[in-house]
C-alpha cells in the first residue's frame, strides 16, 4: 500500500487517460436516513456538474437507498433523481435479485453496496458516503485520477482530514480500531496497519475484484472489503490518496457503540479465516461466519450499555455475503455490463473528437 501525492495527479488528462486505458468509472452512493436528506442532492449535483457535464470523466452516478429501521427513506430517491443521478433505487427492490430473500436492514450499507455493484457497469467503482457537508467534488476527482493514472491500480483508498459539522475532529471509530487491526490482522495483512483511514467510505475498487470479495453485513463492510482486497491484490496494485477535508454529519454515541460491536465481530471472523486458510485453502469466510458461536463460544453476548445509552434491542449482523460473482443473476448481467462499457467508451471517444 503506497501513498500517492495528490499534487502529482493530472486531472486535466483524466479523459485521455481513461479512454487510452479503456476504463469506465461509476460513482456509487449508498444512502440512508434523515442526515443524507440535507446533503445528498448537493453532493450529486456537484459531482455531476464537475465530472459529467463540464468534463467527461464519470460514466454514471448510482444511488441505492437503504431504508431506515422504520422503513422511511426520507425522499432520498427523489432527491437523488432531481439532483441528476443516473439512477436511484430503493434497496429492497434490488437485494432479492442477487442475495435472495432477506430484510434490507439486515445487510444495511453492505447490502446497498452489493446492490450498487450489481447495477453498475463501470470497470472501476468509486464508493462514496452520502452524508458529507460542504462537499468538495475533488473527492471523486482524485479517486478517479488515481484509478486511471496507473493502469495497474486495482484499489485506491481515500484518506482525509475529517471534521464534524461543528468543526471538531472526527473519525473516532477508526482511531479506536487501529490497535485492534494491528493485533488481530496485522500478521496476515500487514498493509491494513499502514492504511491511514481503513473505515473511510470514499474509496475505489476494480469491479471484478469487488465481485470476487465476500464481505460482512452491517458496519463491518468497509473492514472486510478492504482487508480482503489487500489480501487478494499485490502491493503494487493498491494505493491510498489524501482527499479534501471531510465534513460529515457526526454519529450519535448510541450508534457508535453498536458500530464498534459489529466491527469487532468482523475482525474476529477475518482472523479466524486467515488462521483456518493455512490448513484448509478451500475454507470460505461466509461459511465460517455461520459458525461464529462455535468458533468463539460466549462472545455473542448482549450489547450492554450504561445509563444514557438507548436500550433498544440490538442484534449484531454477523453474516458475510458470498461474492457477488457467485450470484447467477449477476453472471447473467455480465454481457449487458460489457456492452454498456463499450458504448460509454465509444461515446467518450466521439465527445473527445468533437471537442478537439
């Protein structure tokens, strides 16, 4: 995992670079909750204006809305469409196609990301949080430039100075988890300990690599996607780049304790998977996840919260999705995806010749 200097990225050559390399780009946004209602439209409009209207850098902006626990999507589909998203859908309308019958909230952001990758056609997928305030479209631009400047990069993780809406430093969960990653996973995937922000929602990944990865439901999705991507890829295929300052709607501490709870279970499973794989290369992490209670007896304890925390029943989401590539519905979509890539590159070539 090497760190790119953002000043060396040639954003003026983005169109030429991706056309020469035959790379199509999708920005994919999992959206959820009332916090996103005040930020999503501005983000999409600024990304579209900068990188689709003024420049021919992105091929699509896709949004999947993950319903909140009460099923209210807060008008996010309409907000995304009015702001200029290429497409926006509710998660429950897609999830069953590639993951079978399950409640959309069970997968949470992970289910939404799987649905986004199922619907997208880009060679490179740029994932993006939806609740960013004072949004700078250079966030998407730098990730796009990093993925097209070097033909060999398959994974680019973002990092950014992070502030809450009140200007206070953010990223508390990432900081708390650094020692956990180092202790349990550093011996198997050393690059994770050198990743500046392993939980950041802004990162880019090759579509085929994403489709080959299993990943955790719930809050463990970034941990599992990035650890398993770093494990799969060669060091020279992975990089990180600093993004503009990230202003994000801060999470309530009631939610942070649940977030840490699920991520710790995910780290347990990743450690068990790497240990088992040494003696049984055929073991899969999604099968292992089904035996968490046998692997770690007594760890499925109730989430104990001191006075001041909410006392709503909380059941950690411990399952892992199998790779998207194993879904018959996704495999059936591949000819359509490849045709869409060819059409997008042909359209880019025509635009470039016209503007020359």
